[in-house]
C-alpha cells in the first residue's frame, strides 16, 4: 500500500462494503493513525552502533556452503564404506580399506586378494591339474603307466573343493618310490583300482594299477580317500592307456 | 517520507545513509502498530525489530514492499512473543496510587484521549485478535492484502474475510454505542 492512497477506503472497497454506510467507521479508524509518531524512537546503543556501521554482511551463505560440503563428504564416505564392504572398490583401494579396517576398525572390509583367489580357484584348477599331469608323465616315463594315477586323482578331487585352492599343494609332490619297492603298503583310497580300472583295456595291466597304488604318497592317499572310486578308476584307466602310448 | 526502491537497494548494499532512511521511515509505523496493539514497551520492541531486520538486509528480496513485509513480520512476531511471555509470567508489582488508572489516567491514555482515539481503541479491543491484527497492519503498517497475508501466515482470502468481519463488527459496535 503506497502513501497517497487511503488504506481505510481501500479496505472497505475490497470487502465489498458500501463506503457511505461505513463512513463513520472510516473516520473512527482514521484517528488510529494518530498513534503513529512523526519521528522514530531513539535507537538503543546497540541499534545506534548498527545504524552507524551500516549493514553487517551475513555469514549465512558461508554456513550454507559448509553444510553442503559436509553433506557431500558424508555421502562420499558412506558410499565408499558400502563399496568397500561389498568388495566393489578397485583392488588397490579395497586393499587399502582392508588394511585400515584391520588396524583401526572393529570389523574388517573384505580382502581383495582372498576374494580373487576364491573366485579364480576353479579357473586355476586345470592348470594345476596339468602340472600334476606333467609331473605324472615325467615320473611315469621310466616307471610305468601306473605313475599317472595322480591326474586321475585330481580329476576326482577337484570338483569336491572348488573354493579352497589353498588346499592344493603349491610345490610339486615329492616323487615317491616306485611301487615294487613297497609291495606291502596298505591299500588306501584308490587302492580299489586294480579291480575297477578298465580291466578290458589293452594296457591296463596290473603293473599300471599297481603303480597307482605304490606311487601314492600318504597325502595323496588321504585325498584319494575322499573320493576313492572315481579318481582311482579314472587314474587307473588312463594310466594304462598312457603307459601303452609311451611304451 | 516514502521508501524508494533505490533506497532499499542502497540499504541492501550496506549504505549507512540508506539504512538510516529505512529506520526513519519504518520505525514510526512499527512503533504506532505496537502501541495500538498494547505492547508494554513499544519503543524497546521497535529497537529489537530493527536489530533483527538490519543484518538481514543483504539477503532481502522483493524491494521496498518486501522490506515492509519483513519489518512488520518481525514486529508482529515480537508482539506475539511478548503476549505469550506475559501470559506465562505475569508481572507482579507493588501497588502505586499514581499508576492506578481508576483514579489517575496514565500518560499514554491521556495522550490517546487527547488525540480522540480512545474510543476507537476501546472498540478495537472488543474485536477478535486476528481481526485487530489485520486492521492494525493494514491501517498502521500500510500493508496490502497480500502483504498482510504473508505477515500473518494466512491466505489472501482469509485476510479479506477477517477484515470484512472486523469492519462489520466495528460498525455494529459503534451503532450500539450511539444507540445507548
């Protein structure tokens, strides 16, 4: 409402009332305006200082930017934490988060190395099996087809422990003495091979299967014990064939 | 004296003279509004209003009209705070005969009576609280319907209705008084 206009008449008109009927009310309300002094009240010392200094620049925008920055930082930390907890960070960052959590926090973020091994365990298996096969060939060249019982054992063992690659030996198994040297070794696990291993095969003679028995180290025997039938059976059959080809 | 847009812009940028002009133009209206509402210390409240408003000038929007709305929003809020404070902790003072209005009218009442507005104050006091607020803000604060709605946190239609009922009640009260 600008000066020069009569707010009282405006009020009456806006309300849809008859100006003539309300002339008395308008006159009475006009006297109200006499309580408005001509001069402002004397400012207090604090207000006088403010009026003398002019406007104080408010710090509100700075506080707002600080709040926004804090919010963004909190969101980033939260997102990083979630990513670290679900092992979704890049490997170096995940490793760093794991190390830090191991030392500082009461819980640990996943170790990317362990997870990688866990994921790649089954993938590495054929290579390991190949190594073992090579070893078996190497050993078996001079000692008969029975040496290749190990590949057969690995084939039987691998599906049983896909997520535990650490259980596999990382060093080549110590060559064991040939079977004839220990004829009286008790038959374990694949020891049933002689009866089951491809009896109709042309080279699946007793020597190959005997080699299977005799070559098994105690540790192999233990693993064979987990899956005695198939591993020994395949090993026996293959060893017989291979020993034939090699021979 | 009227606030111009350029004066308000200068006040926003911290010009001392412009800030002083804002105070000189609006402080009397605020003081009149607080007096009409019956504030205990209208001068002190007026100071508080401008202590709150001046630091907020740089972020002000809406030019002179926006400034007027802001000033009366703060003034009305301060008045409401005072009323609530009084209701919570009524002040008890020793009896002093010179302040007994039954025998000796106070200086303020004397001044009002001299201005011939005592009867209007008496009539206004018979209106509802919201109707008094609307009429006070519109007449003493020179606020428009929309500005009054902003100050009181209501819709324009509600303010229109309140002022219409207030005017009708005032007329009825005046008719009743003259009829006696």
